[in-house]
């Protein structure tokens, strides 16, 4: 679950910038003129709004279970989209912070990236349900997961859930992810509430 959501959430900045940089480098090395490279650049610029929209929709995989366990009511499609559109700038900034932190963690060494990625269920829950500043939510999520009594139990549950979703996805050629990702999001939010990481 987290792997597919991470690719979705972390797709905004790193993949966009990486593909843009590789295209510019390839055009420069092959000797293509600026006139020929401009359509390529405009093509990437045209993709950017769709990347933002798809990433906002992708984060709903984690946000809808957070809304459900917070209110105890079934979340309709209209309720999910109205919550998403209520504070889109906050969600974009929170996603960029999380993406940059995780990307730096993966670049430094894989382990820090995984450590940050494991914050996602708590982080998204607090971003969507709270009003604290984004940096406070990031540090509070880190403390909730890694410094609380049941935090390491939750990390173990999260890793096992990732592995199970990856196994189901691989064994079904990706088709099982259509069910496994949303179910695992609900499971992880429930586990976070049960372990007391979210109050």
C-alpha cells in the first residue's frame, strides 16, 4: 500500500524534475537545438497540473480512512472531494514537505527514507484533521511513531502490511492492488487509533 501511495505522493516533484532534467541533458548531449527542445519542455510543463491533481487524488487513499475513523460515518465521494478542496494549498505544501524529506532520506541512504515514509498514515491524518502548522505536524508525527510506547508495534504492523500488499499485487499482476491498497489504508488507520498514536 505504502509503496503505491509513495509513488503517487512523491511523484510531484522528484519524478517531474528528474524527467525534465534527463530530457534537457539528453537534448543537450545529442546536439538538439533550443527550438527543437522547447516543445519537449512545454510538454513537461503541461503535465504538471495533472501531476498535482493525480497526487491530491492519490492522497485520498489515506485521507478517507482518516475521516472515517475520526467521524465514524461513511465518507461519500462528495465529502471526500469537498474536504480535499477545502484547503488544497495546505495539502500541497504538506505533500511537498513530505516528498522532499523522503526523497532526501532515500538519497542519503535508503533507511532514512523508509523511516520517514513510515510516518505517512499519521502525517496525512493530522494534516487533514488538524489545524496545526505543517512542520509541527511533521515533527509530531515523528514523535508519535518513533517515541511513543506503541510506535514500534505500529511500524512492525506497517511493514508487514506493505509486504502483504506487495505480495498480493505481485501475485495478481497488480490487479489485487485495487483492493489491497484501500483495505490496507483502512487497516493502518485503525491500527494507529488502536495503538493510541492518533487521538
